[in-house]
């Protein structure tokens, strides 16, 4: 496709070209309906078929058991920071939060509006460059919450933490959802904004166990209760229909890549190639500890802010966009989500080697 460059943006992020092409073709008319995908009624048969297919594919890919609901919501992960404690954390109860970056910090702030927050672990002492090895749990947590991948700081949990027995484990998986296989039964609730790995911004995937749906107080505003969406198949109000449609296309694309195991292999290959160069002793070095590094967001610096800025400019001119790191870390951040092509990593490595040679 013309004018396509390598997009390293942390989100909204790169999507598969074949998915974009199919969505483009259905903008004016979904199949032979004569009505574009964004114009179809969410109650009509044409859209309902896509809605149901998206849920079925989601369940198939992740192996989601029948005692879990798959919900398509709005408000992003940031609204889930509030909905989770509103539904599950009553006054007088305590929730345990694992603080490994800015987003888990924000989630904990919202939880404190509803009850007590206990910090089970934190890596704030070293600017969140690592995942803590263990947790100190409170006596009887209502739930345990963690963020599986830290977009800003380039760290990722290698596996889900082991919460105390019978304590619901809740995960914000916004930036690594469906990048690897999931053991769904270990979680009580998983939520993720779609704009990293699953589709456009504006739709949020929530996978929630039945018992948590019913735990929320019925006095909550209707639109803030999980049961509202569970009872109405995510159709209580008009859902983000285009986003759900694209999400369905992404699910099909993931299935063609070999499912979650297939995309994990590809993601490990892409990130591994970049980390090997960063560990080679050249100009660039990674910022995250080796045992905590993210497959999705590779953060690195030269150690000289002016050189970092210069490299970002050189890379952009070479068609490598979105590499500037977050201000909390500085340097560069290469986001290598599911749809990011391996050739883009090769192009980045070529630019890095050339820059190193000229800066020697």
C-alpha cells in the first residue's frame, strides 16, 4: 500500500494491512447489503452476525470457559480503573495492587475512592525498570490487581502472579492482550483497551467470571454495572460497532497466524532480535532489567539526551515513526505489537547500526 511507513507508536498502534484493507472495502457497503459497516443498526441481522462472530472467535482463541462473559465496552482501560472497585471493593474492604508503572498507579488511585488499597509490591524505587520478585499480600484482599505489561517503562510480567487462594485476580492487559496464550481460569477479570493489539481505539474488551458480574451493588448507576452488559450481550446501548467489527477481523487474522501460540513466537522473535543488539555493547542500551523486559514495548537510550533526540529525528526521516520514548524514561521506545512487521525491526536495526557507526 502507498505511503505506509513503520509505525512504532505505543497506541493507537499498527494494525494488519489486510485487516485495514478489508475494513476499507466494507465502509461503503458491508458485503452486498448496500449499507456501510459504520451505518448498520446494532440491532440488525448484518451487524449482529459480526458481533456474535467476534465473541465466538475471542472465546476460541483464548480458550474462554462458558462461566466467563465476554463484554465489549467503552471508556477504555481508564474507565475500568473505576468500574472494577465500584463493583468489587466496598467500604471497609481492602484490595491489593501491584504497582509496576503509571497505569497501575492510576488504577490504585481510583480504587482508593471506594475502599482501602494495599500495595502488595512496587518497583517505583528504580523508576519501574523491573518486575518485583514477590508480593506481600494483605490479610483478606477483596481482589488482587496487576498490569501485565507496562507500556511506558518497557516491562512485562513473564507470568501472572499467584494471588492468595480464593482471591480474584484482575489484570489490566491493555498493552499485551492476545500477544501470548492465556490461562483464563487463573483470572477472575481481564480488561484491555483494543488500540494496542485488538483494533481501533474506542472499544474495551472485558473477560469476566460469572460470580464477579453478580457481586457488584445494584445501586450503582446502570452503565457502571457489569451485569448491565452481561445481561444484554454488550448491547444495552449502542456499542462501538465499527471497533467490534475490526476486532473480529483481528481475531481472524490472529487465528491465521497460528493462534496465540503463533503470535507469541513471532513476538519473541521480533523483540529478541532487538534486545540482542541492545545487549551487544554498542551505543544503545535497554532500560529494563533483563528478566523483566517487555515483548511489546522495547525501551532504550544512548545515555545522552541530545543523541537520543538526534536518532529519533534520523529514524523518522528514514520512515521509522513513533520512536520517541515517554518523558518518564526518555530515549526511545519501539512498540512491537502483534501486527508490527518483522521487516520493521530489521529496518530499525539497520538505522541503529548506521547511527552508531557515524557516532563512533
